[in-house]
């Protein structure tokens, strides 16, 4: 047998040995099986493109800051001690310095750490993406919050978030905008307990973490897209957004720019910036989205 024919024979034999059910030559997906064994949202704290993976690319970042939007990617996250929190580091992503009326940050709580209180008249929502914390309030009642759990804390509500080992929280805070006699209440929940809501004209799955009543001046949406699904409406509206991609990857359009995005990326959207998303890859995309609601924009 000639050498060239021998090489072809070896390649064909190798492909047959690896032949899958679909008839194509393919190797077993070690990555997919490995990902299934990891906890949900693990890429939020262990991103594919972490700073360590970019050491050979000095000065490179996918982060972008513009007048009406920002993309803040993992290699740009800067942590420092959070005021009034103990043994906790925080990375601020959205603040009024950008023109927003809310704050969004990640809080990385270490062993034996605890939270501080927000300033007066500031409401707070915390969502756990890693580990567990214990929420204690003035009545001494306590609730354990694990991954995918959250708590809404009304303005001037005395509370403490305590961590024995370690945890990572995404935190939203804003000055509460009163409306008549409406008042908000302490809410504790988890994503899987929230019902799927109708999304007329759209294909994504939607859950809301807070009530839709007039008392609440913002809400947090959990939005799921299967691979290939996308927003039908190319949105332009007065609402502001703060977004954390929890799972998956895709393409986000912001203004005239198109950004490849993946888990752990953070996006800020100012009022009226054109916005659109499409999910890519082989797994679902899930993101957590802040949206101001129920108040007159005047």
C-alpha cells in the first residue's frame, strides 16, 4: 500500500471509530459533560475569558464605555472594600456617575463577613450567584439565601447579610421614589418559584422577581433564551437597564454597535439606546435585568 493511501486509510478508520449517531466524525464532548457537573451560574465567578487567560494580551479588553451604554467584561472588574461591609470586596458596574439613577455591583463576601446598611431612603435587592448568606432583620428572624435566591429590602429596613464561608451577590440599590400612600415590603424568594409570564410576540421565557404593583419603582427580570432565539422587538424606551449575563453567550446590539457577550458580562443601558439580543451556542442564555417601572418619567 502506498504511503498516501495508508494515511487516507488511517484517517477514515479513525473517523469510523469516533462516528456519532448523526453520522459525522466527532469526538466525545468532554466540555459539555464537565459543565453539567458544575453549579449553576459558575461562569459568573469563573469566566471563560478570565484575567488569567488574557495575560498574553497586554492592554486587551472587551469593555466599552459610551454616552448611552457600557459593556463591562471580567478582565475589567476592579474590586475594593465595600463601605460598612466587613471582609467583603465589591466591584461597582453602574452608578450615577454614568447618568443612572441606580447602583449595581458585585459583592464578594469572604469567611465570617457581613453587610452594611445602605444610606437612608435607599432600597436594596440582593441576588445570590455563588455560596450562601443568612439574612437577619430587626425581629431577629433569619432566612438562608442560596444560589438563585434573592431578597428585596425596603428603604430604611434594618437588616444584616452574614456569610460564614464565602458568597457572591449581585446588588441593586436606588433611592426609593414614593408614590402616594404605597409602601413596599420585605420579599424573599427564588427564581424557580416565580411563574413564567406571557411575552406576546416574543419567544423568550420571562420571570419577574418583584410584584408588579405600583408600590415598587423597579423590577428585576430573569430572561431565558434557547440557542438561536432572539428579541423580536428592537427596543427603544425611556427605561434604564443594568444586566448581568448569568449563563450562555450571544450577541447584544447597543446603539449602532454589536457586542459578543458571555456569562459574567455586565451591561448598562441608558434611556432610549437601541437594544437587541440574540442567543448563540449550544446552551440557553439567562440574564438578570434591572428595569425602572411604575413612575412618571417627568
